[in-house]
C-alpha cells in the first residue's frame, strides 16, 4: 500500500496514528507530496480526483480517500485493535471523529486563507467565523465527550488530539488553551501516547 503524505496535514496524521495503533505502519510506503487548493500537482489527482490527501493506494491500484474512509479500512485489517467501537456507541464515536475533523477542516481553511491570498485580500471576518467553529467544537467536546476522552483510546479520541496539535501548530496565537483548560490538560497527557509521539509533525 502507498500513503500519499504531507507532513503538516492533520488528516494524514490521523491515518498515520491508525497505522501505528494497528502496527501496520511498516506495511505502507509513505509517498511525500506537495498539494494545496490552488496547486494540487499531478500525483494526487491521478488517484483522487479531488486532489486531496490523505490518499491510500491499495496493492491492486484502488485508491481510498478521505481520512475517515481510510481509517475505517485500516480498522478492518486489524480488528483486534478496536480502533472503533463495535456496539451502539459507534455512532457517538463517529460524531466525535466528525467534530475533530471539523476542527481540522476549519483550521486548515484558516491556514490557506492567509497562505494563498494576497495579504490585502485576506478576509478577516471569514477567518473569525472559522475560528468560531473551532471554539464551539472545543466547547462541545468538553461538555459531551470528556468521559470518552479520559476512558477510551480509540481512533475518534486520538483524532481529537491530532486536531489540537494542528491548532497549536498553525493558530497558537488564538489561545484556545486559555478558554478550554479541561481539554488542554487532557491533551498535555495524551500526547505521550506512542502513536501520537511518533507522528508529531516535523515542520
């Protein structure tokens, strides 16, 4: 299998976390690529028409894309690792993962708003609206999911950690830890988990 990879992508990191949790990381070739919304290059669009990463190319040439699709696929390769719950709590877990992915999506959007637009064209109101999504999501996690975060270490829980690391990486000036101390304390402990420590973006 081949994983098309960019070091800073929180969505790619989520897949890497799943591969480490299942001990499948050595079975995947990591292929570095450079993509952006305005310059997807040629490699990734050849496998994913959306031009986005992560994209996992299977041994038969089939491509899987969207991090949630890929991590669910990985979970089928190592079911004993329990990346996802197998009972009725699955739907709550998937909603938590969707919340983590939404944080990533808003944070990545903010990054590109400043990176690809001329400085005098950056839409500050849009940036603030994206941050409000993140702030609401962090509040929701603190209000609804702290028990799961403290008691479980499945993929949706680890996705939250990946999202918070990316917010730290690109938007630390927003000071999310000051307004979400419970989540900040949790993140400070969970970051030592081997799958997280092994996938910290080296950028």
